[in-house]
C-alpha cells in the first residue's frame, strides 16, 4: 500500500474508535473487490471502506471525514452501469458502504408504505412487500444485488416504469445524511406534503453527489391477482408501437411492461443461453414481450389480451403470438428478454447506449440508429431492445463477428456519438435510466450546458461546498 | 401613489421599451385588483404589473429587474389559499403576471403529452386533452381560474391524487426563467431521463421563490370510458376507511377519487346551496363520495361498485348508498362535495386546516381533532372533509352560531395549533396541498428546522442570491 492510499492517522484513529473493526476495513484484501465497477470500466484505489451500522454512526463518520477533507464515495450493491460507485485512481477517496443499514423499519399494508434502509437489497424489499400481500413494483436486472439506496440515488427505471414510474415515483420520503454530517429526517409517508422545496427529489438521481440516502419511505401497490404474458412477432417497429397503443388505450392501467426485442437479440439469446428457444413457429425480425397485470380478481385480462391481439393480427401488425399458460411459461418468456445482456456479452464485445425518446419516436430511433451504426462499422450488429412503453431503448451494438474486440471497443465513443446525434434530433436523452456516473460526465456540458448546468453546479456548491461527495461523478469538471 | 410605490425611472423606461403598453401596467386602477389574495388575508402594494408576451421577454425583464434590485412576485390565476402570489406592503415588489403566456404549444395523443405555457388555465388544459380523446387528470376547485404555472409552482393536489398523483407527478419537463434571467430549456417529454439533478422537481412546489415556470411538458392519460359515482352513508370514520380499502384492494387503478364528508358539512351544503338535498333517505354523520373510472370499455365498474358496496353493507360499514345513473346525477353528487367551501363561507367564519396524515390515520385525525376543537371553542363546529384516499383532510372549523366572527377568527392560530399538534403526533403534515405562501412561513422553523431548512436556505441562496424571487414566501426570515 502506497502512502497515497492511507488515511491521515488522526482520522484513522477517530474512525476506528467510532466504527470498530466491523465498520472500518483498511486491509487491501478487504478493499480490493470493491475498487472496480462490475462492468470493468474503471479501476480505482481507496485507503478504506467505511461500513457504518446506523444513520447516526454514518453522520458522525461524515463529520470526521469532512473535517479532514477526505472525499467519500457511497456504495450500495455496486451494480452501476456507469462507474457511479467506484473511487478514482488517486487513492484519496474512501468508500462508504451502506450495506449494514439493511433493516426494513416498517411495512404497512393499509397505508401501502414500506420504510427501508439504504442497504436493503431490492429483491428483499420486493419479497417483504409480497409477504404482506402487496407489490413493490420496481423491477430490474440487478434486483438481486442492487440496493434501495442505489436505486434511489440513480432513479432506477427498469421494466415496469410504463405502469408504476421510476424509483422516484415510488418514493414518498427520505432520510439523508448531508455532506456536513447533518441529518434530514424526512421519512414521511404522505401522498400530499407541500412544505417547502422538494429536497427528496434532489437526492433521488443525484448519484450520491449531494449526500447519503440512508433510508426511504416507499409506496407499495396491491398485489396482482391476474397476470398475462405474451410473446408476439410483429411486422415492424411501427407495428410494435401500434400494438402498445392498442393495449394502452384499451386498459392503460393493465400494461405493466411492454418490451421490444429485435430478432437479432433473440437469436443471440437462443444461441448462448441454455434452455432458450424461439417461442413461436418462426423466427421474426421484430418481437414484443407484453406483460399485463391487474389487482382485480376475474379482471378479464385474458379476454383483453386475446381480443387486442386478434385485432392486431387482423390489421397485419402482429404476425404470430403466444400467451403463457402457466407461471413457468411466463418466466420462460421473460427469460428471453432478461438474458439479452448476458447473451450479448457471450457473443463478444458490445457497446451500450441507454437512450430514451418520446414513445412515438421509438420506431424512428431504432431504424435510423441501425442504419447509421452499420454504416459506421460495417458488419456490426445492432441489438436494440428494451422498454418501448416508456421510450427507453437499449440501442446496443454488437461487434462484427470477425473483428478484434479491442478494435471494436476503441470505437465506443464514435458509436455513442452516432446514436446520440439521432437521439438529440428526436428530442430524447443520452441517459435514460443508468445515470451519468463517471462514464458520461463529459457529455453534460454539451447536453445540459448553460443555465441548466449552471444551476446544478450552484446546488452542488451550496450543499457540498468542499466537494467531498462522490467527486468526479455526474457533473463535469470546470470547462478547460 | 406614494414614492414608495414607483419604479426607479431608468428601470421604468427600460421595461416600457421592452414590454410595451400591453406588457406593463403602472396605473393604480389596473394594479389594484391584484394587490389582495382572493381569500382577503393580505393587502399588498406594488408599483407595476409586468405582463411579458413570451419567455424571452420575461427573461429580459427579469434581467432588468435583477440589475435594479427590484423584487418580483409571480402571479398565475391568483387563487392561492395562503397568500402565495400577493406582494408585500412595501410597494417595492413588482407583480409578474404570466397571463399572456397562454398557448398550448403541443399536444400528442400518441405520446400522451401536452406542452402548455404557464398562463394556460387548468380547465383549458383539461378541455384540450379531452378534445384529443385524452385525460389531463388534475382536478380542483379553482380549475376555472388557476393556471398551469400556478398549479405546478404549488404542486397542487385536488381530488384525483389517489389515482394520478399531484401536479408534480403529471410533469415531465419544465421551461424556467431563473432569477438572473437565464433560461432552462427543459421541456422534455420523456418518461426516463436521468441526466443530473432533477431541477424540474425543485421548481415544482417552490411557489415562485426560485424562478418562473414559463411552460411545462405534462402527462396525459387515456380518457375514461366508464365511470361510476356513488354517495354512501357510512357508520364511522373507520368504516369510511375500510370502504376505501375494499375498493383499492379490489381494483386499485379504478379509484379516481374517494372523498370523505361529515354530516355537518353536508348539512351546510343542503342549507346554503340551492338545489342540494340529502341524496339518501336519511341524514348520516359520515359520508363518502366514491368515483370509479376506467379506460376499458365494458370494464365492469358497475358490477364492481355494486359487489363491494354489498359486502360493505353486509359488514355493517355502509348504511346506505346510491349509485348515480346519469351524468347529471354524477354531477349532482359531486356538487355536494364541491360546494363545501362555499357553504362554509355562507354559514359564517371558518378556519381552514389543510393537513395530511398517513391514510391509515385519517379516522384518528378526524376524531381527535373534532374533540379537541370543540373543547377549545365550545359550540364551534368541525367540518372535516376531503381526500381520504390520499390522507389529505381539510380539518376545517366553523364558528359557533352565536359568536362574533371577528372573535372567532382571532382564535385562528389557536385552532391551527390545536389541529397541528394532533397532525404531528400522527406523523402528518401541516401543509398538504395548499403550500406555505405567506400564511405558514412561521411554521417552517418548527416543522422543517435544522438540516432540512438549512438545505432549503442554501438552495435559495444558490439560485437567488439577491433574494428577489417572491420574497417572504415559503422560507421564514432569519430566526430572530
């Protein structure tokens, strides 16, 4: 360990006294697993991991670090797609893990609220809600590892945004430790509470740059009593959108997920993932995974699904469709979609583009991006998939079969620029649900420059004047 | 006009040149109607009303005012319940009316989005959505006067929050003029957009103290194809809550409004409002107005309403109920609820308490407050009514029949304190949907003091360092 990666001795002593051996790790072997992001984009250095056991312990630790001028990097499940929880290479930044703040403090099925600490794993929160006969609807690939603090700090989205919104829309109140160690006790479980600035909404999506979310009051919903999942081959991107509109207009509240997949993406899943096969008689270029749910017993979802699909078949939009007949079949259909990232990984190098556009423009996004990307890198394979119902498509690009992965990945910025130019033209966003982290800070000036970035910087300076909270994330450095 | 209420001549000249005679009113007769809030709580003074015709004109006017150090009070429909849009008595503050920014810039039924300028009246936005076959669901008493800028600046709630959320939850993006005249061009129509701090959520509910909302991208929903409205006599506050739970658990998406009324409140409506009568065979102490809606054709709402009401009748919770058979009947039932404020006004003086608690605690709020208030002022009449489904009850108190209104109103603070002590005990909010304005700033220190108020003040200083935006609203002055 170099001197660069040691804590100042007085701070080390104070933190040891405060946190004890369970709450402070300074051995390199303990720290090493947490120095890289899971995608392997970054490799940082850090002198210590702080693991406070309570909000008050965290607040005291923050005061000590702030007094010593030591930067802090909050970490939940470390599943960021954009390097949001990885310390930089300086070795000066301590990692602050919220893992020990893992209690569900309250769960009330009458109020339909859940109060969970930051370190509670998303899946654990889902299970706790289900046990009480309720639904905590946030659902995403990393749910077995990602934590409540992380999904709120990044305003995670996932599959069910079309019906239930992002993490933000499931949040009623927050407990937060500020960069100076002050504590906001805002765990209010109210649907209406207009009492000054909506601070809670500022911390959601701030990726830990304004303070630590330590606990959250969350909304639950009644559990679904009916569910129908269908896999559909559709004639085009436009046909997929038209099918979405048919279902939404017929019963807006029933559409829990509406996922688009290209034939290329399904092919990769079939090729690389055991047990996955094309679910319809024939391969198709464009597919949709539809998930309907209702809390109403005998809600008639099956009849709804059949009648809308028949209309769409008659209109030539849907070419073929299968409705799952059991939980096992439902899980199998979902698996085709869920395994898309893994299948792409196994096929070779790929570049991810987490972008969004107004829903009406999704077909144009897919078509124009696919043409532009294959022109940019001949032989490359666009694999667009994702949340058509909320406008968020993962406009990913798989390398050409014969190309050296490193050569392909060297073009990553060109690929992102190519997609983002189209996204901008369609009035979309270069960062739909993964956030900015470290990966995309250099795009903020261009996309959110002027008054907007100025206001963000002013807020950052106001709440974190020493710049100690997750430095280098979200906001770009001063323009050079 | 005293010298106190004149603009500095150089500023006057510059504003006249910029805004023209339509855009700048300095005659006392033109200004006078806008110097008081509609409840008559405050009477301010002002040297001028600015009425810019475009966002760019507003931005330039703001730059001129900022350079001259002149405070600005944004005004929409001037329907604030808390004096939020009224200038103070100094005569230094100019009123900035957004009334001429009244265009609907875009409406897209496929994206289900609506882009409206700040001065668009809420009812106009609702009508525009309806004409396009969609629903803009925000609904409240002042909808014929209140504007989009106002309902967003105050995060208005109203009747449909239980299903569609507050104004905040219907907002996708904002255009904002900052206190220094900078413009945030954030009219994004995206469900997913994680690109730095959620500035838009900071302006919603800031009551014009951080800048001017000039336009908003809003969410629409598919129009309702079925609606059922029922008026129910229930056995108690608990029975009312139990009925809510029955409906919510059976079909959460269908409950568009669930309003509680006391027998006292309905009595007053019957006494004072022409054409209103008790809709059931007998008077009742506790009543519920239920509004179910669904976008699904043949959604079975009638059967749902009947079966749940029958269960609740069998359980002894519901004593009697009537389901409306026509639009006219639906409107008539809603009118009983909507005329509550007017009926209270005609009966005499009353004190409003716009409070919220977790939904499960609404019965306790009503019971405890009613007992405490009648003990505080013998003969006074509690008139609790409002949005039981979202926990927001207007815990209003009507004066004793024989008391001098002025004597009663002199007790207003005691009355509010009495209710708020109970609200605090129940983990609720002293300001559910009306906001803080000028009326409640002196409660902020007590309810949101410490780190929370400190963070609000830091944000205010960061975005409005000269303190020129709607001074004296939301945040209390420095502790004396």
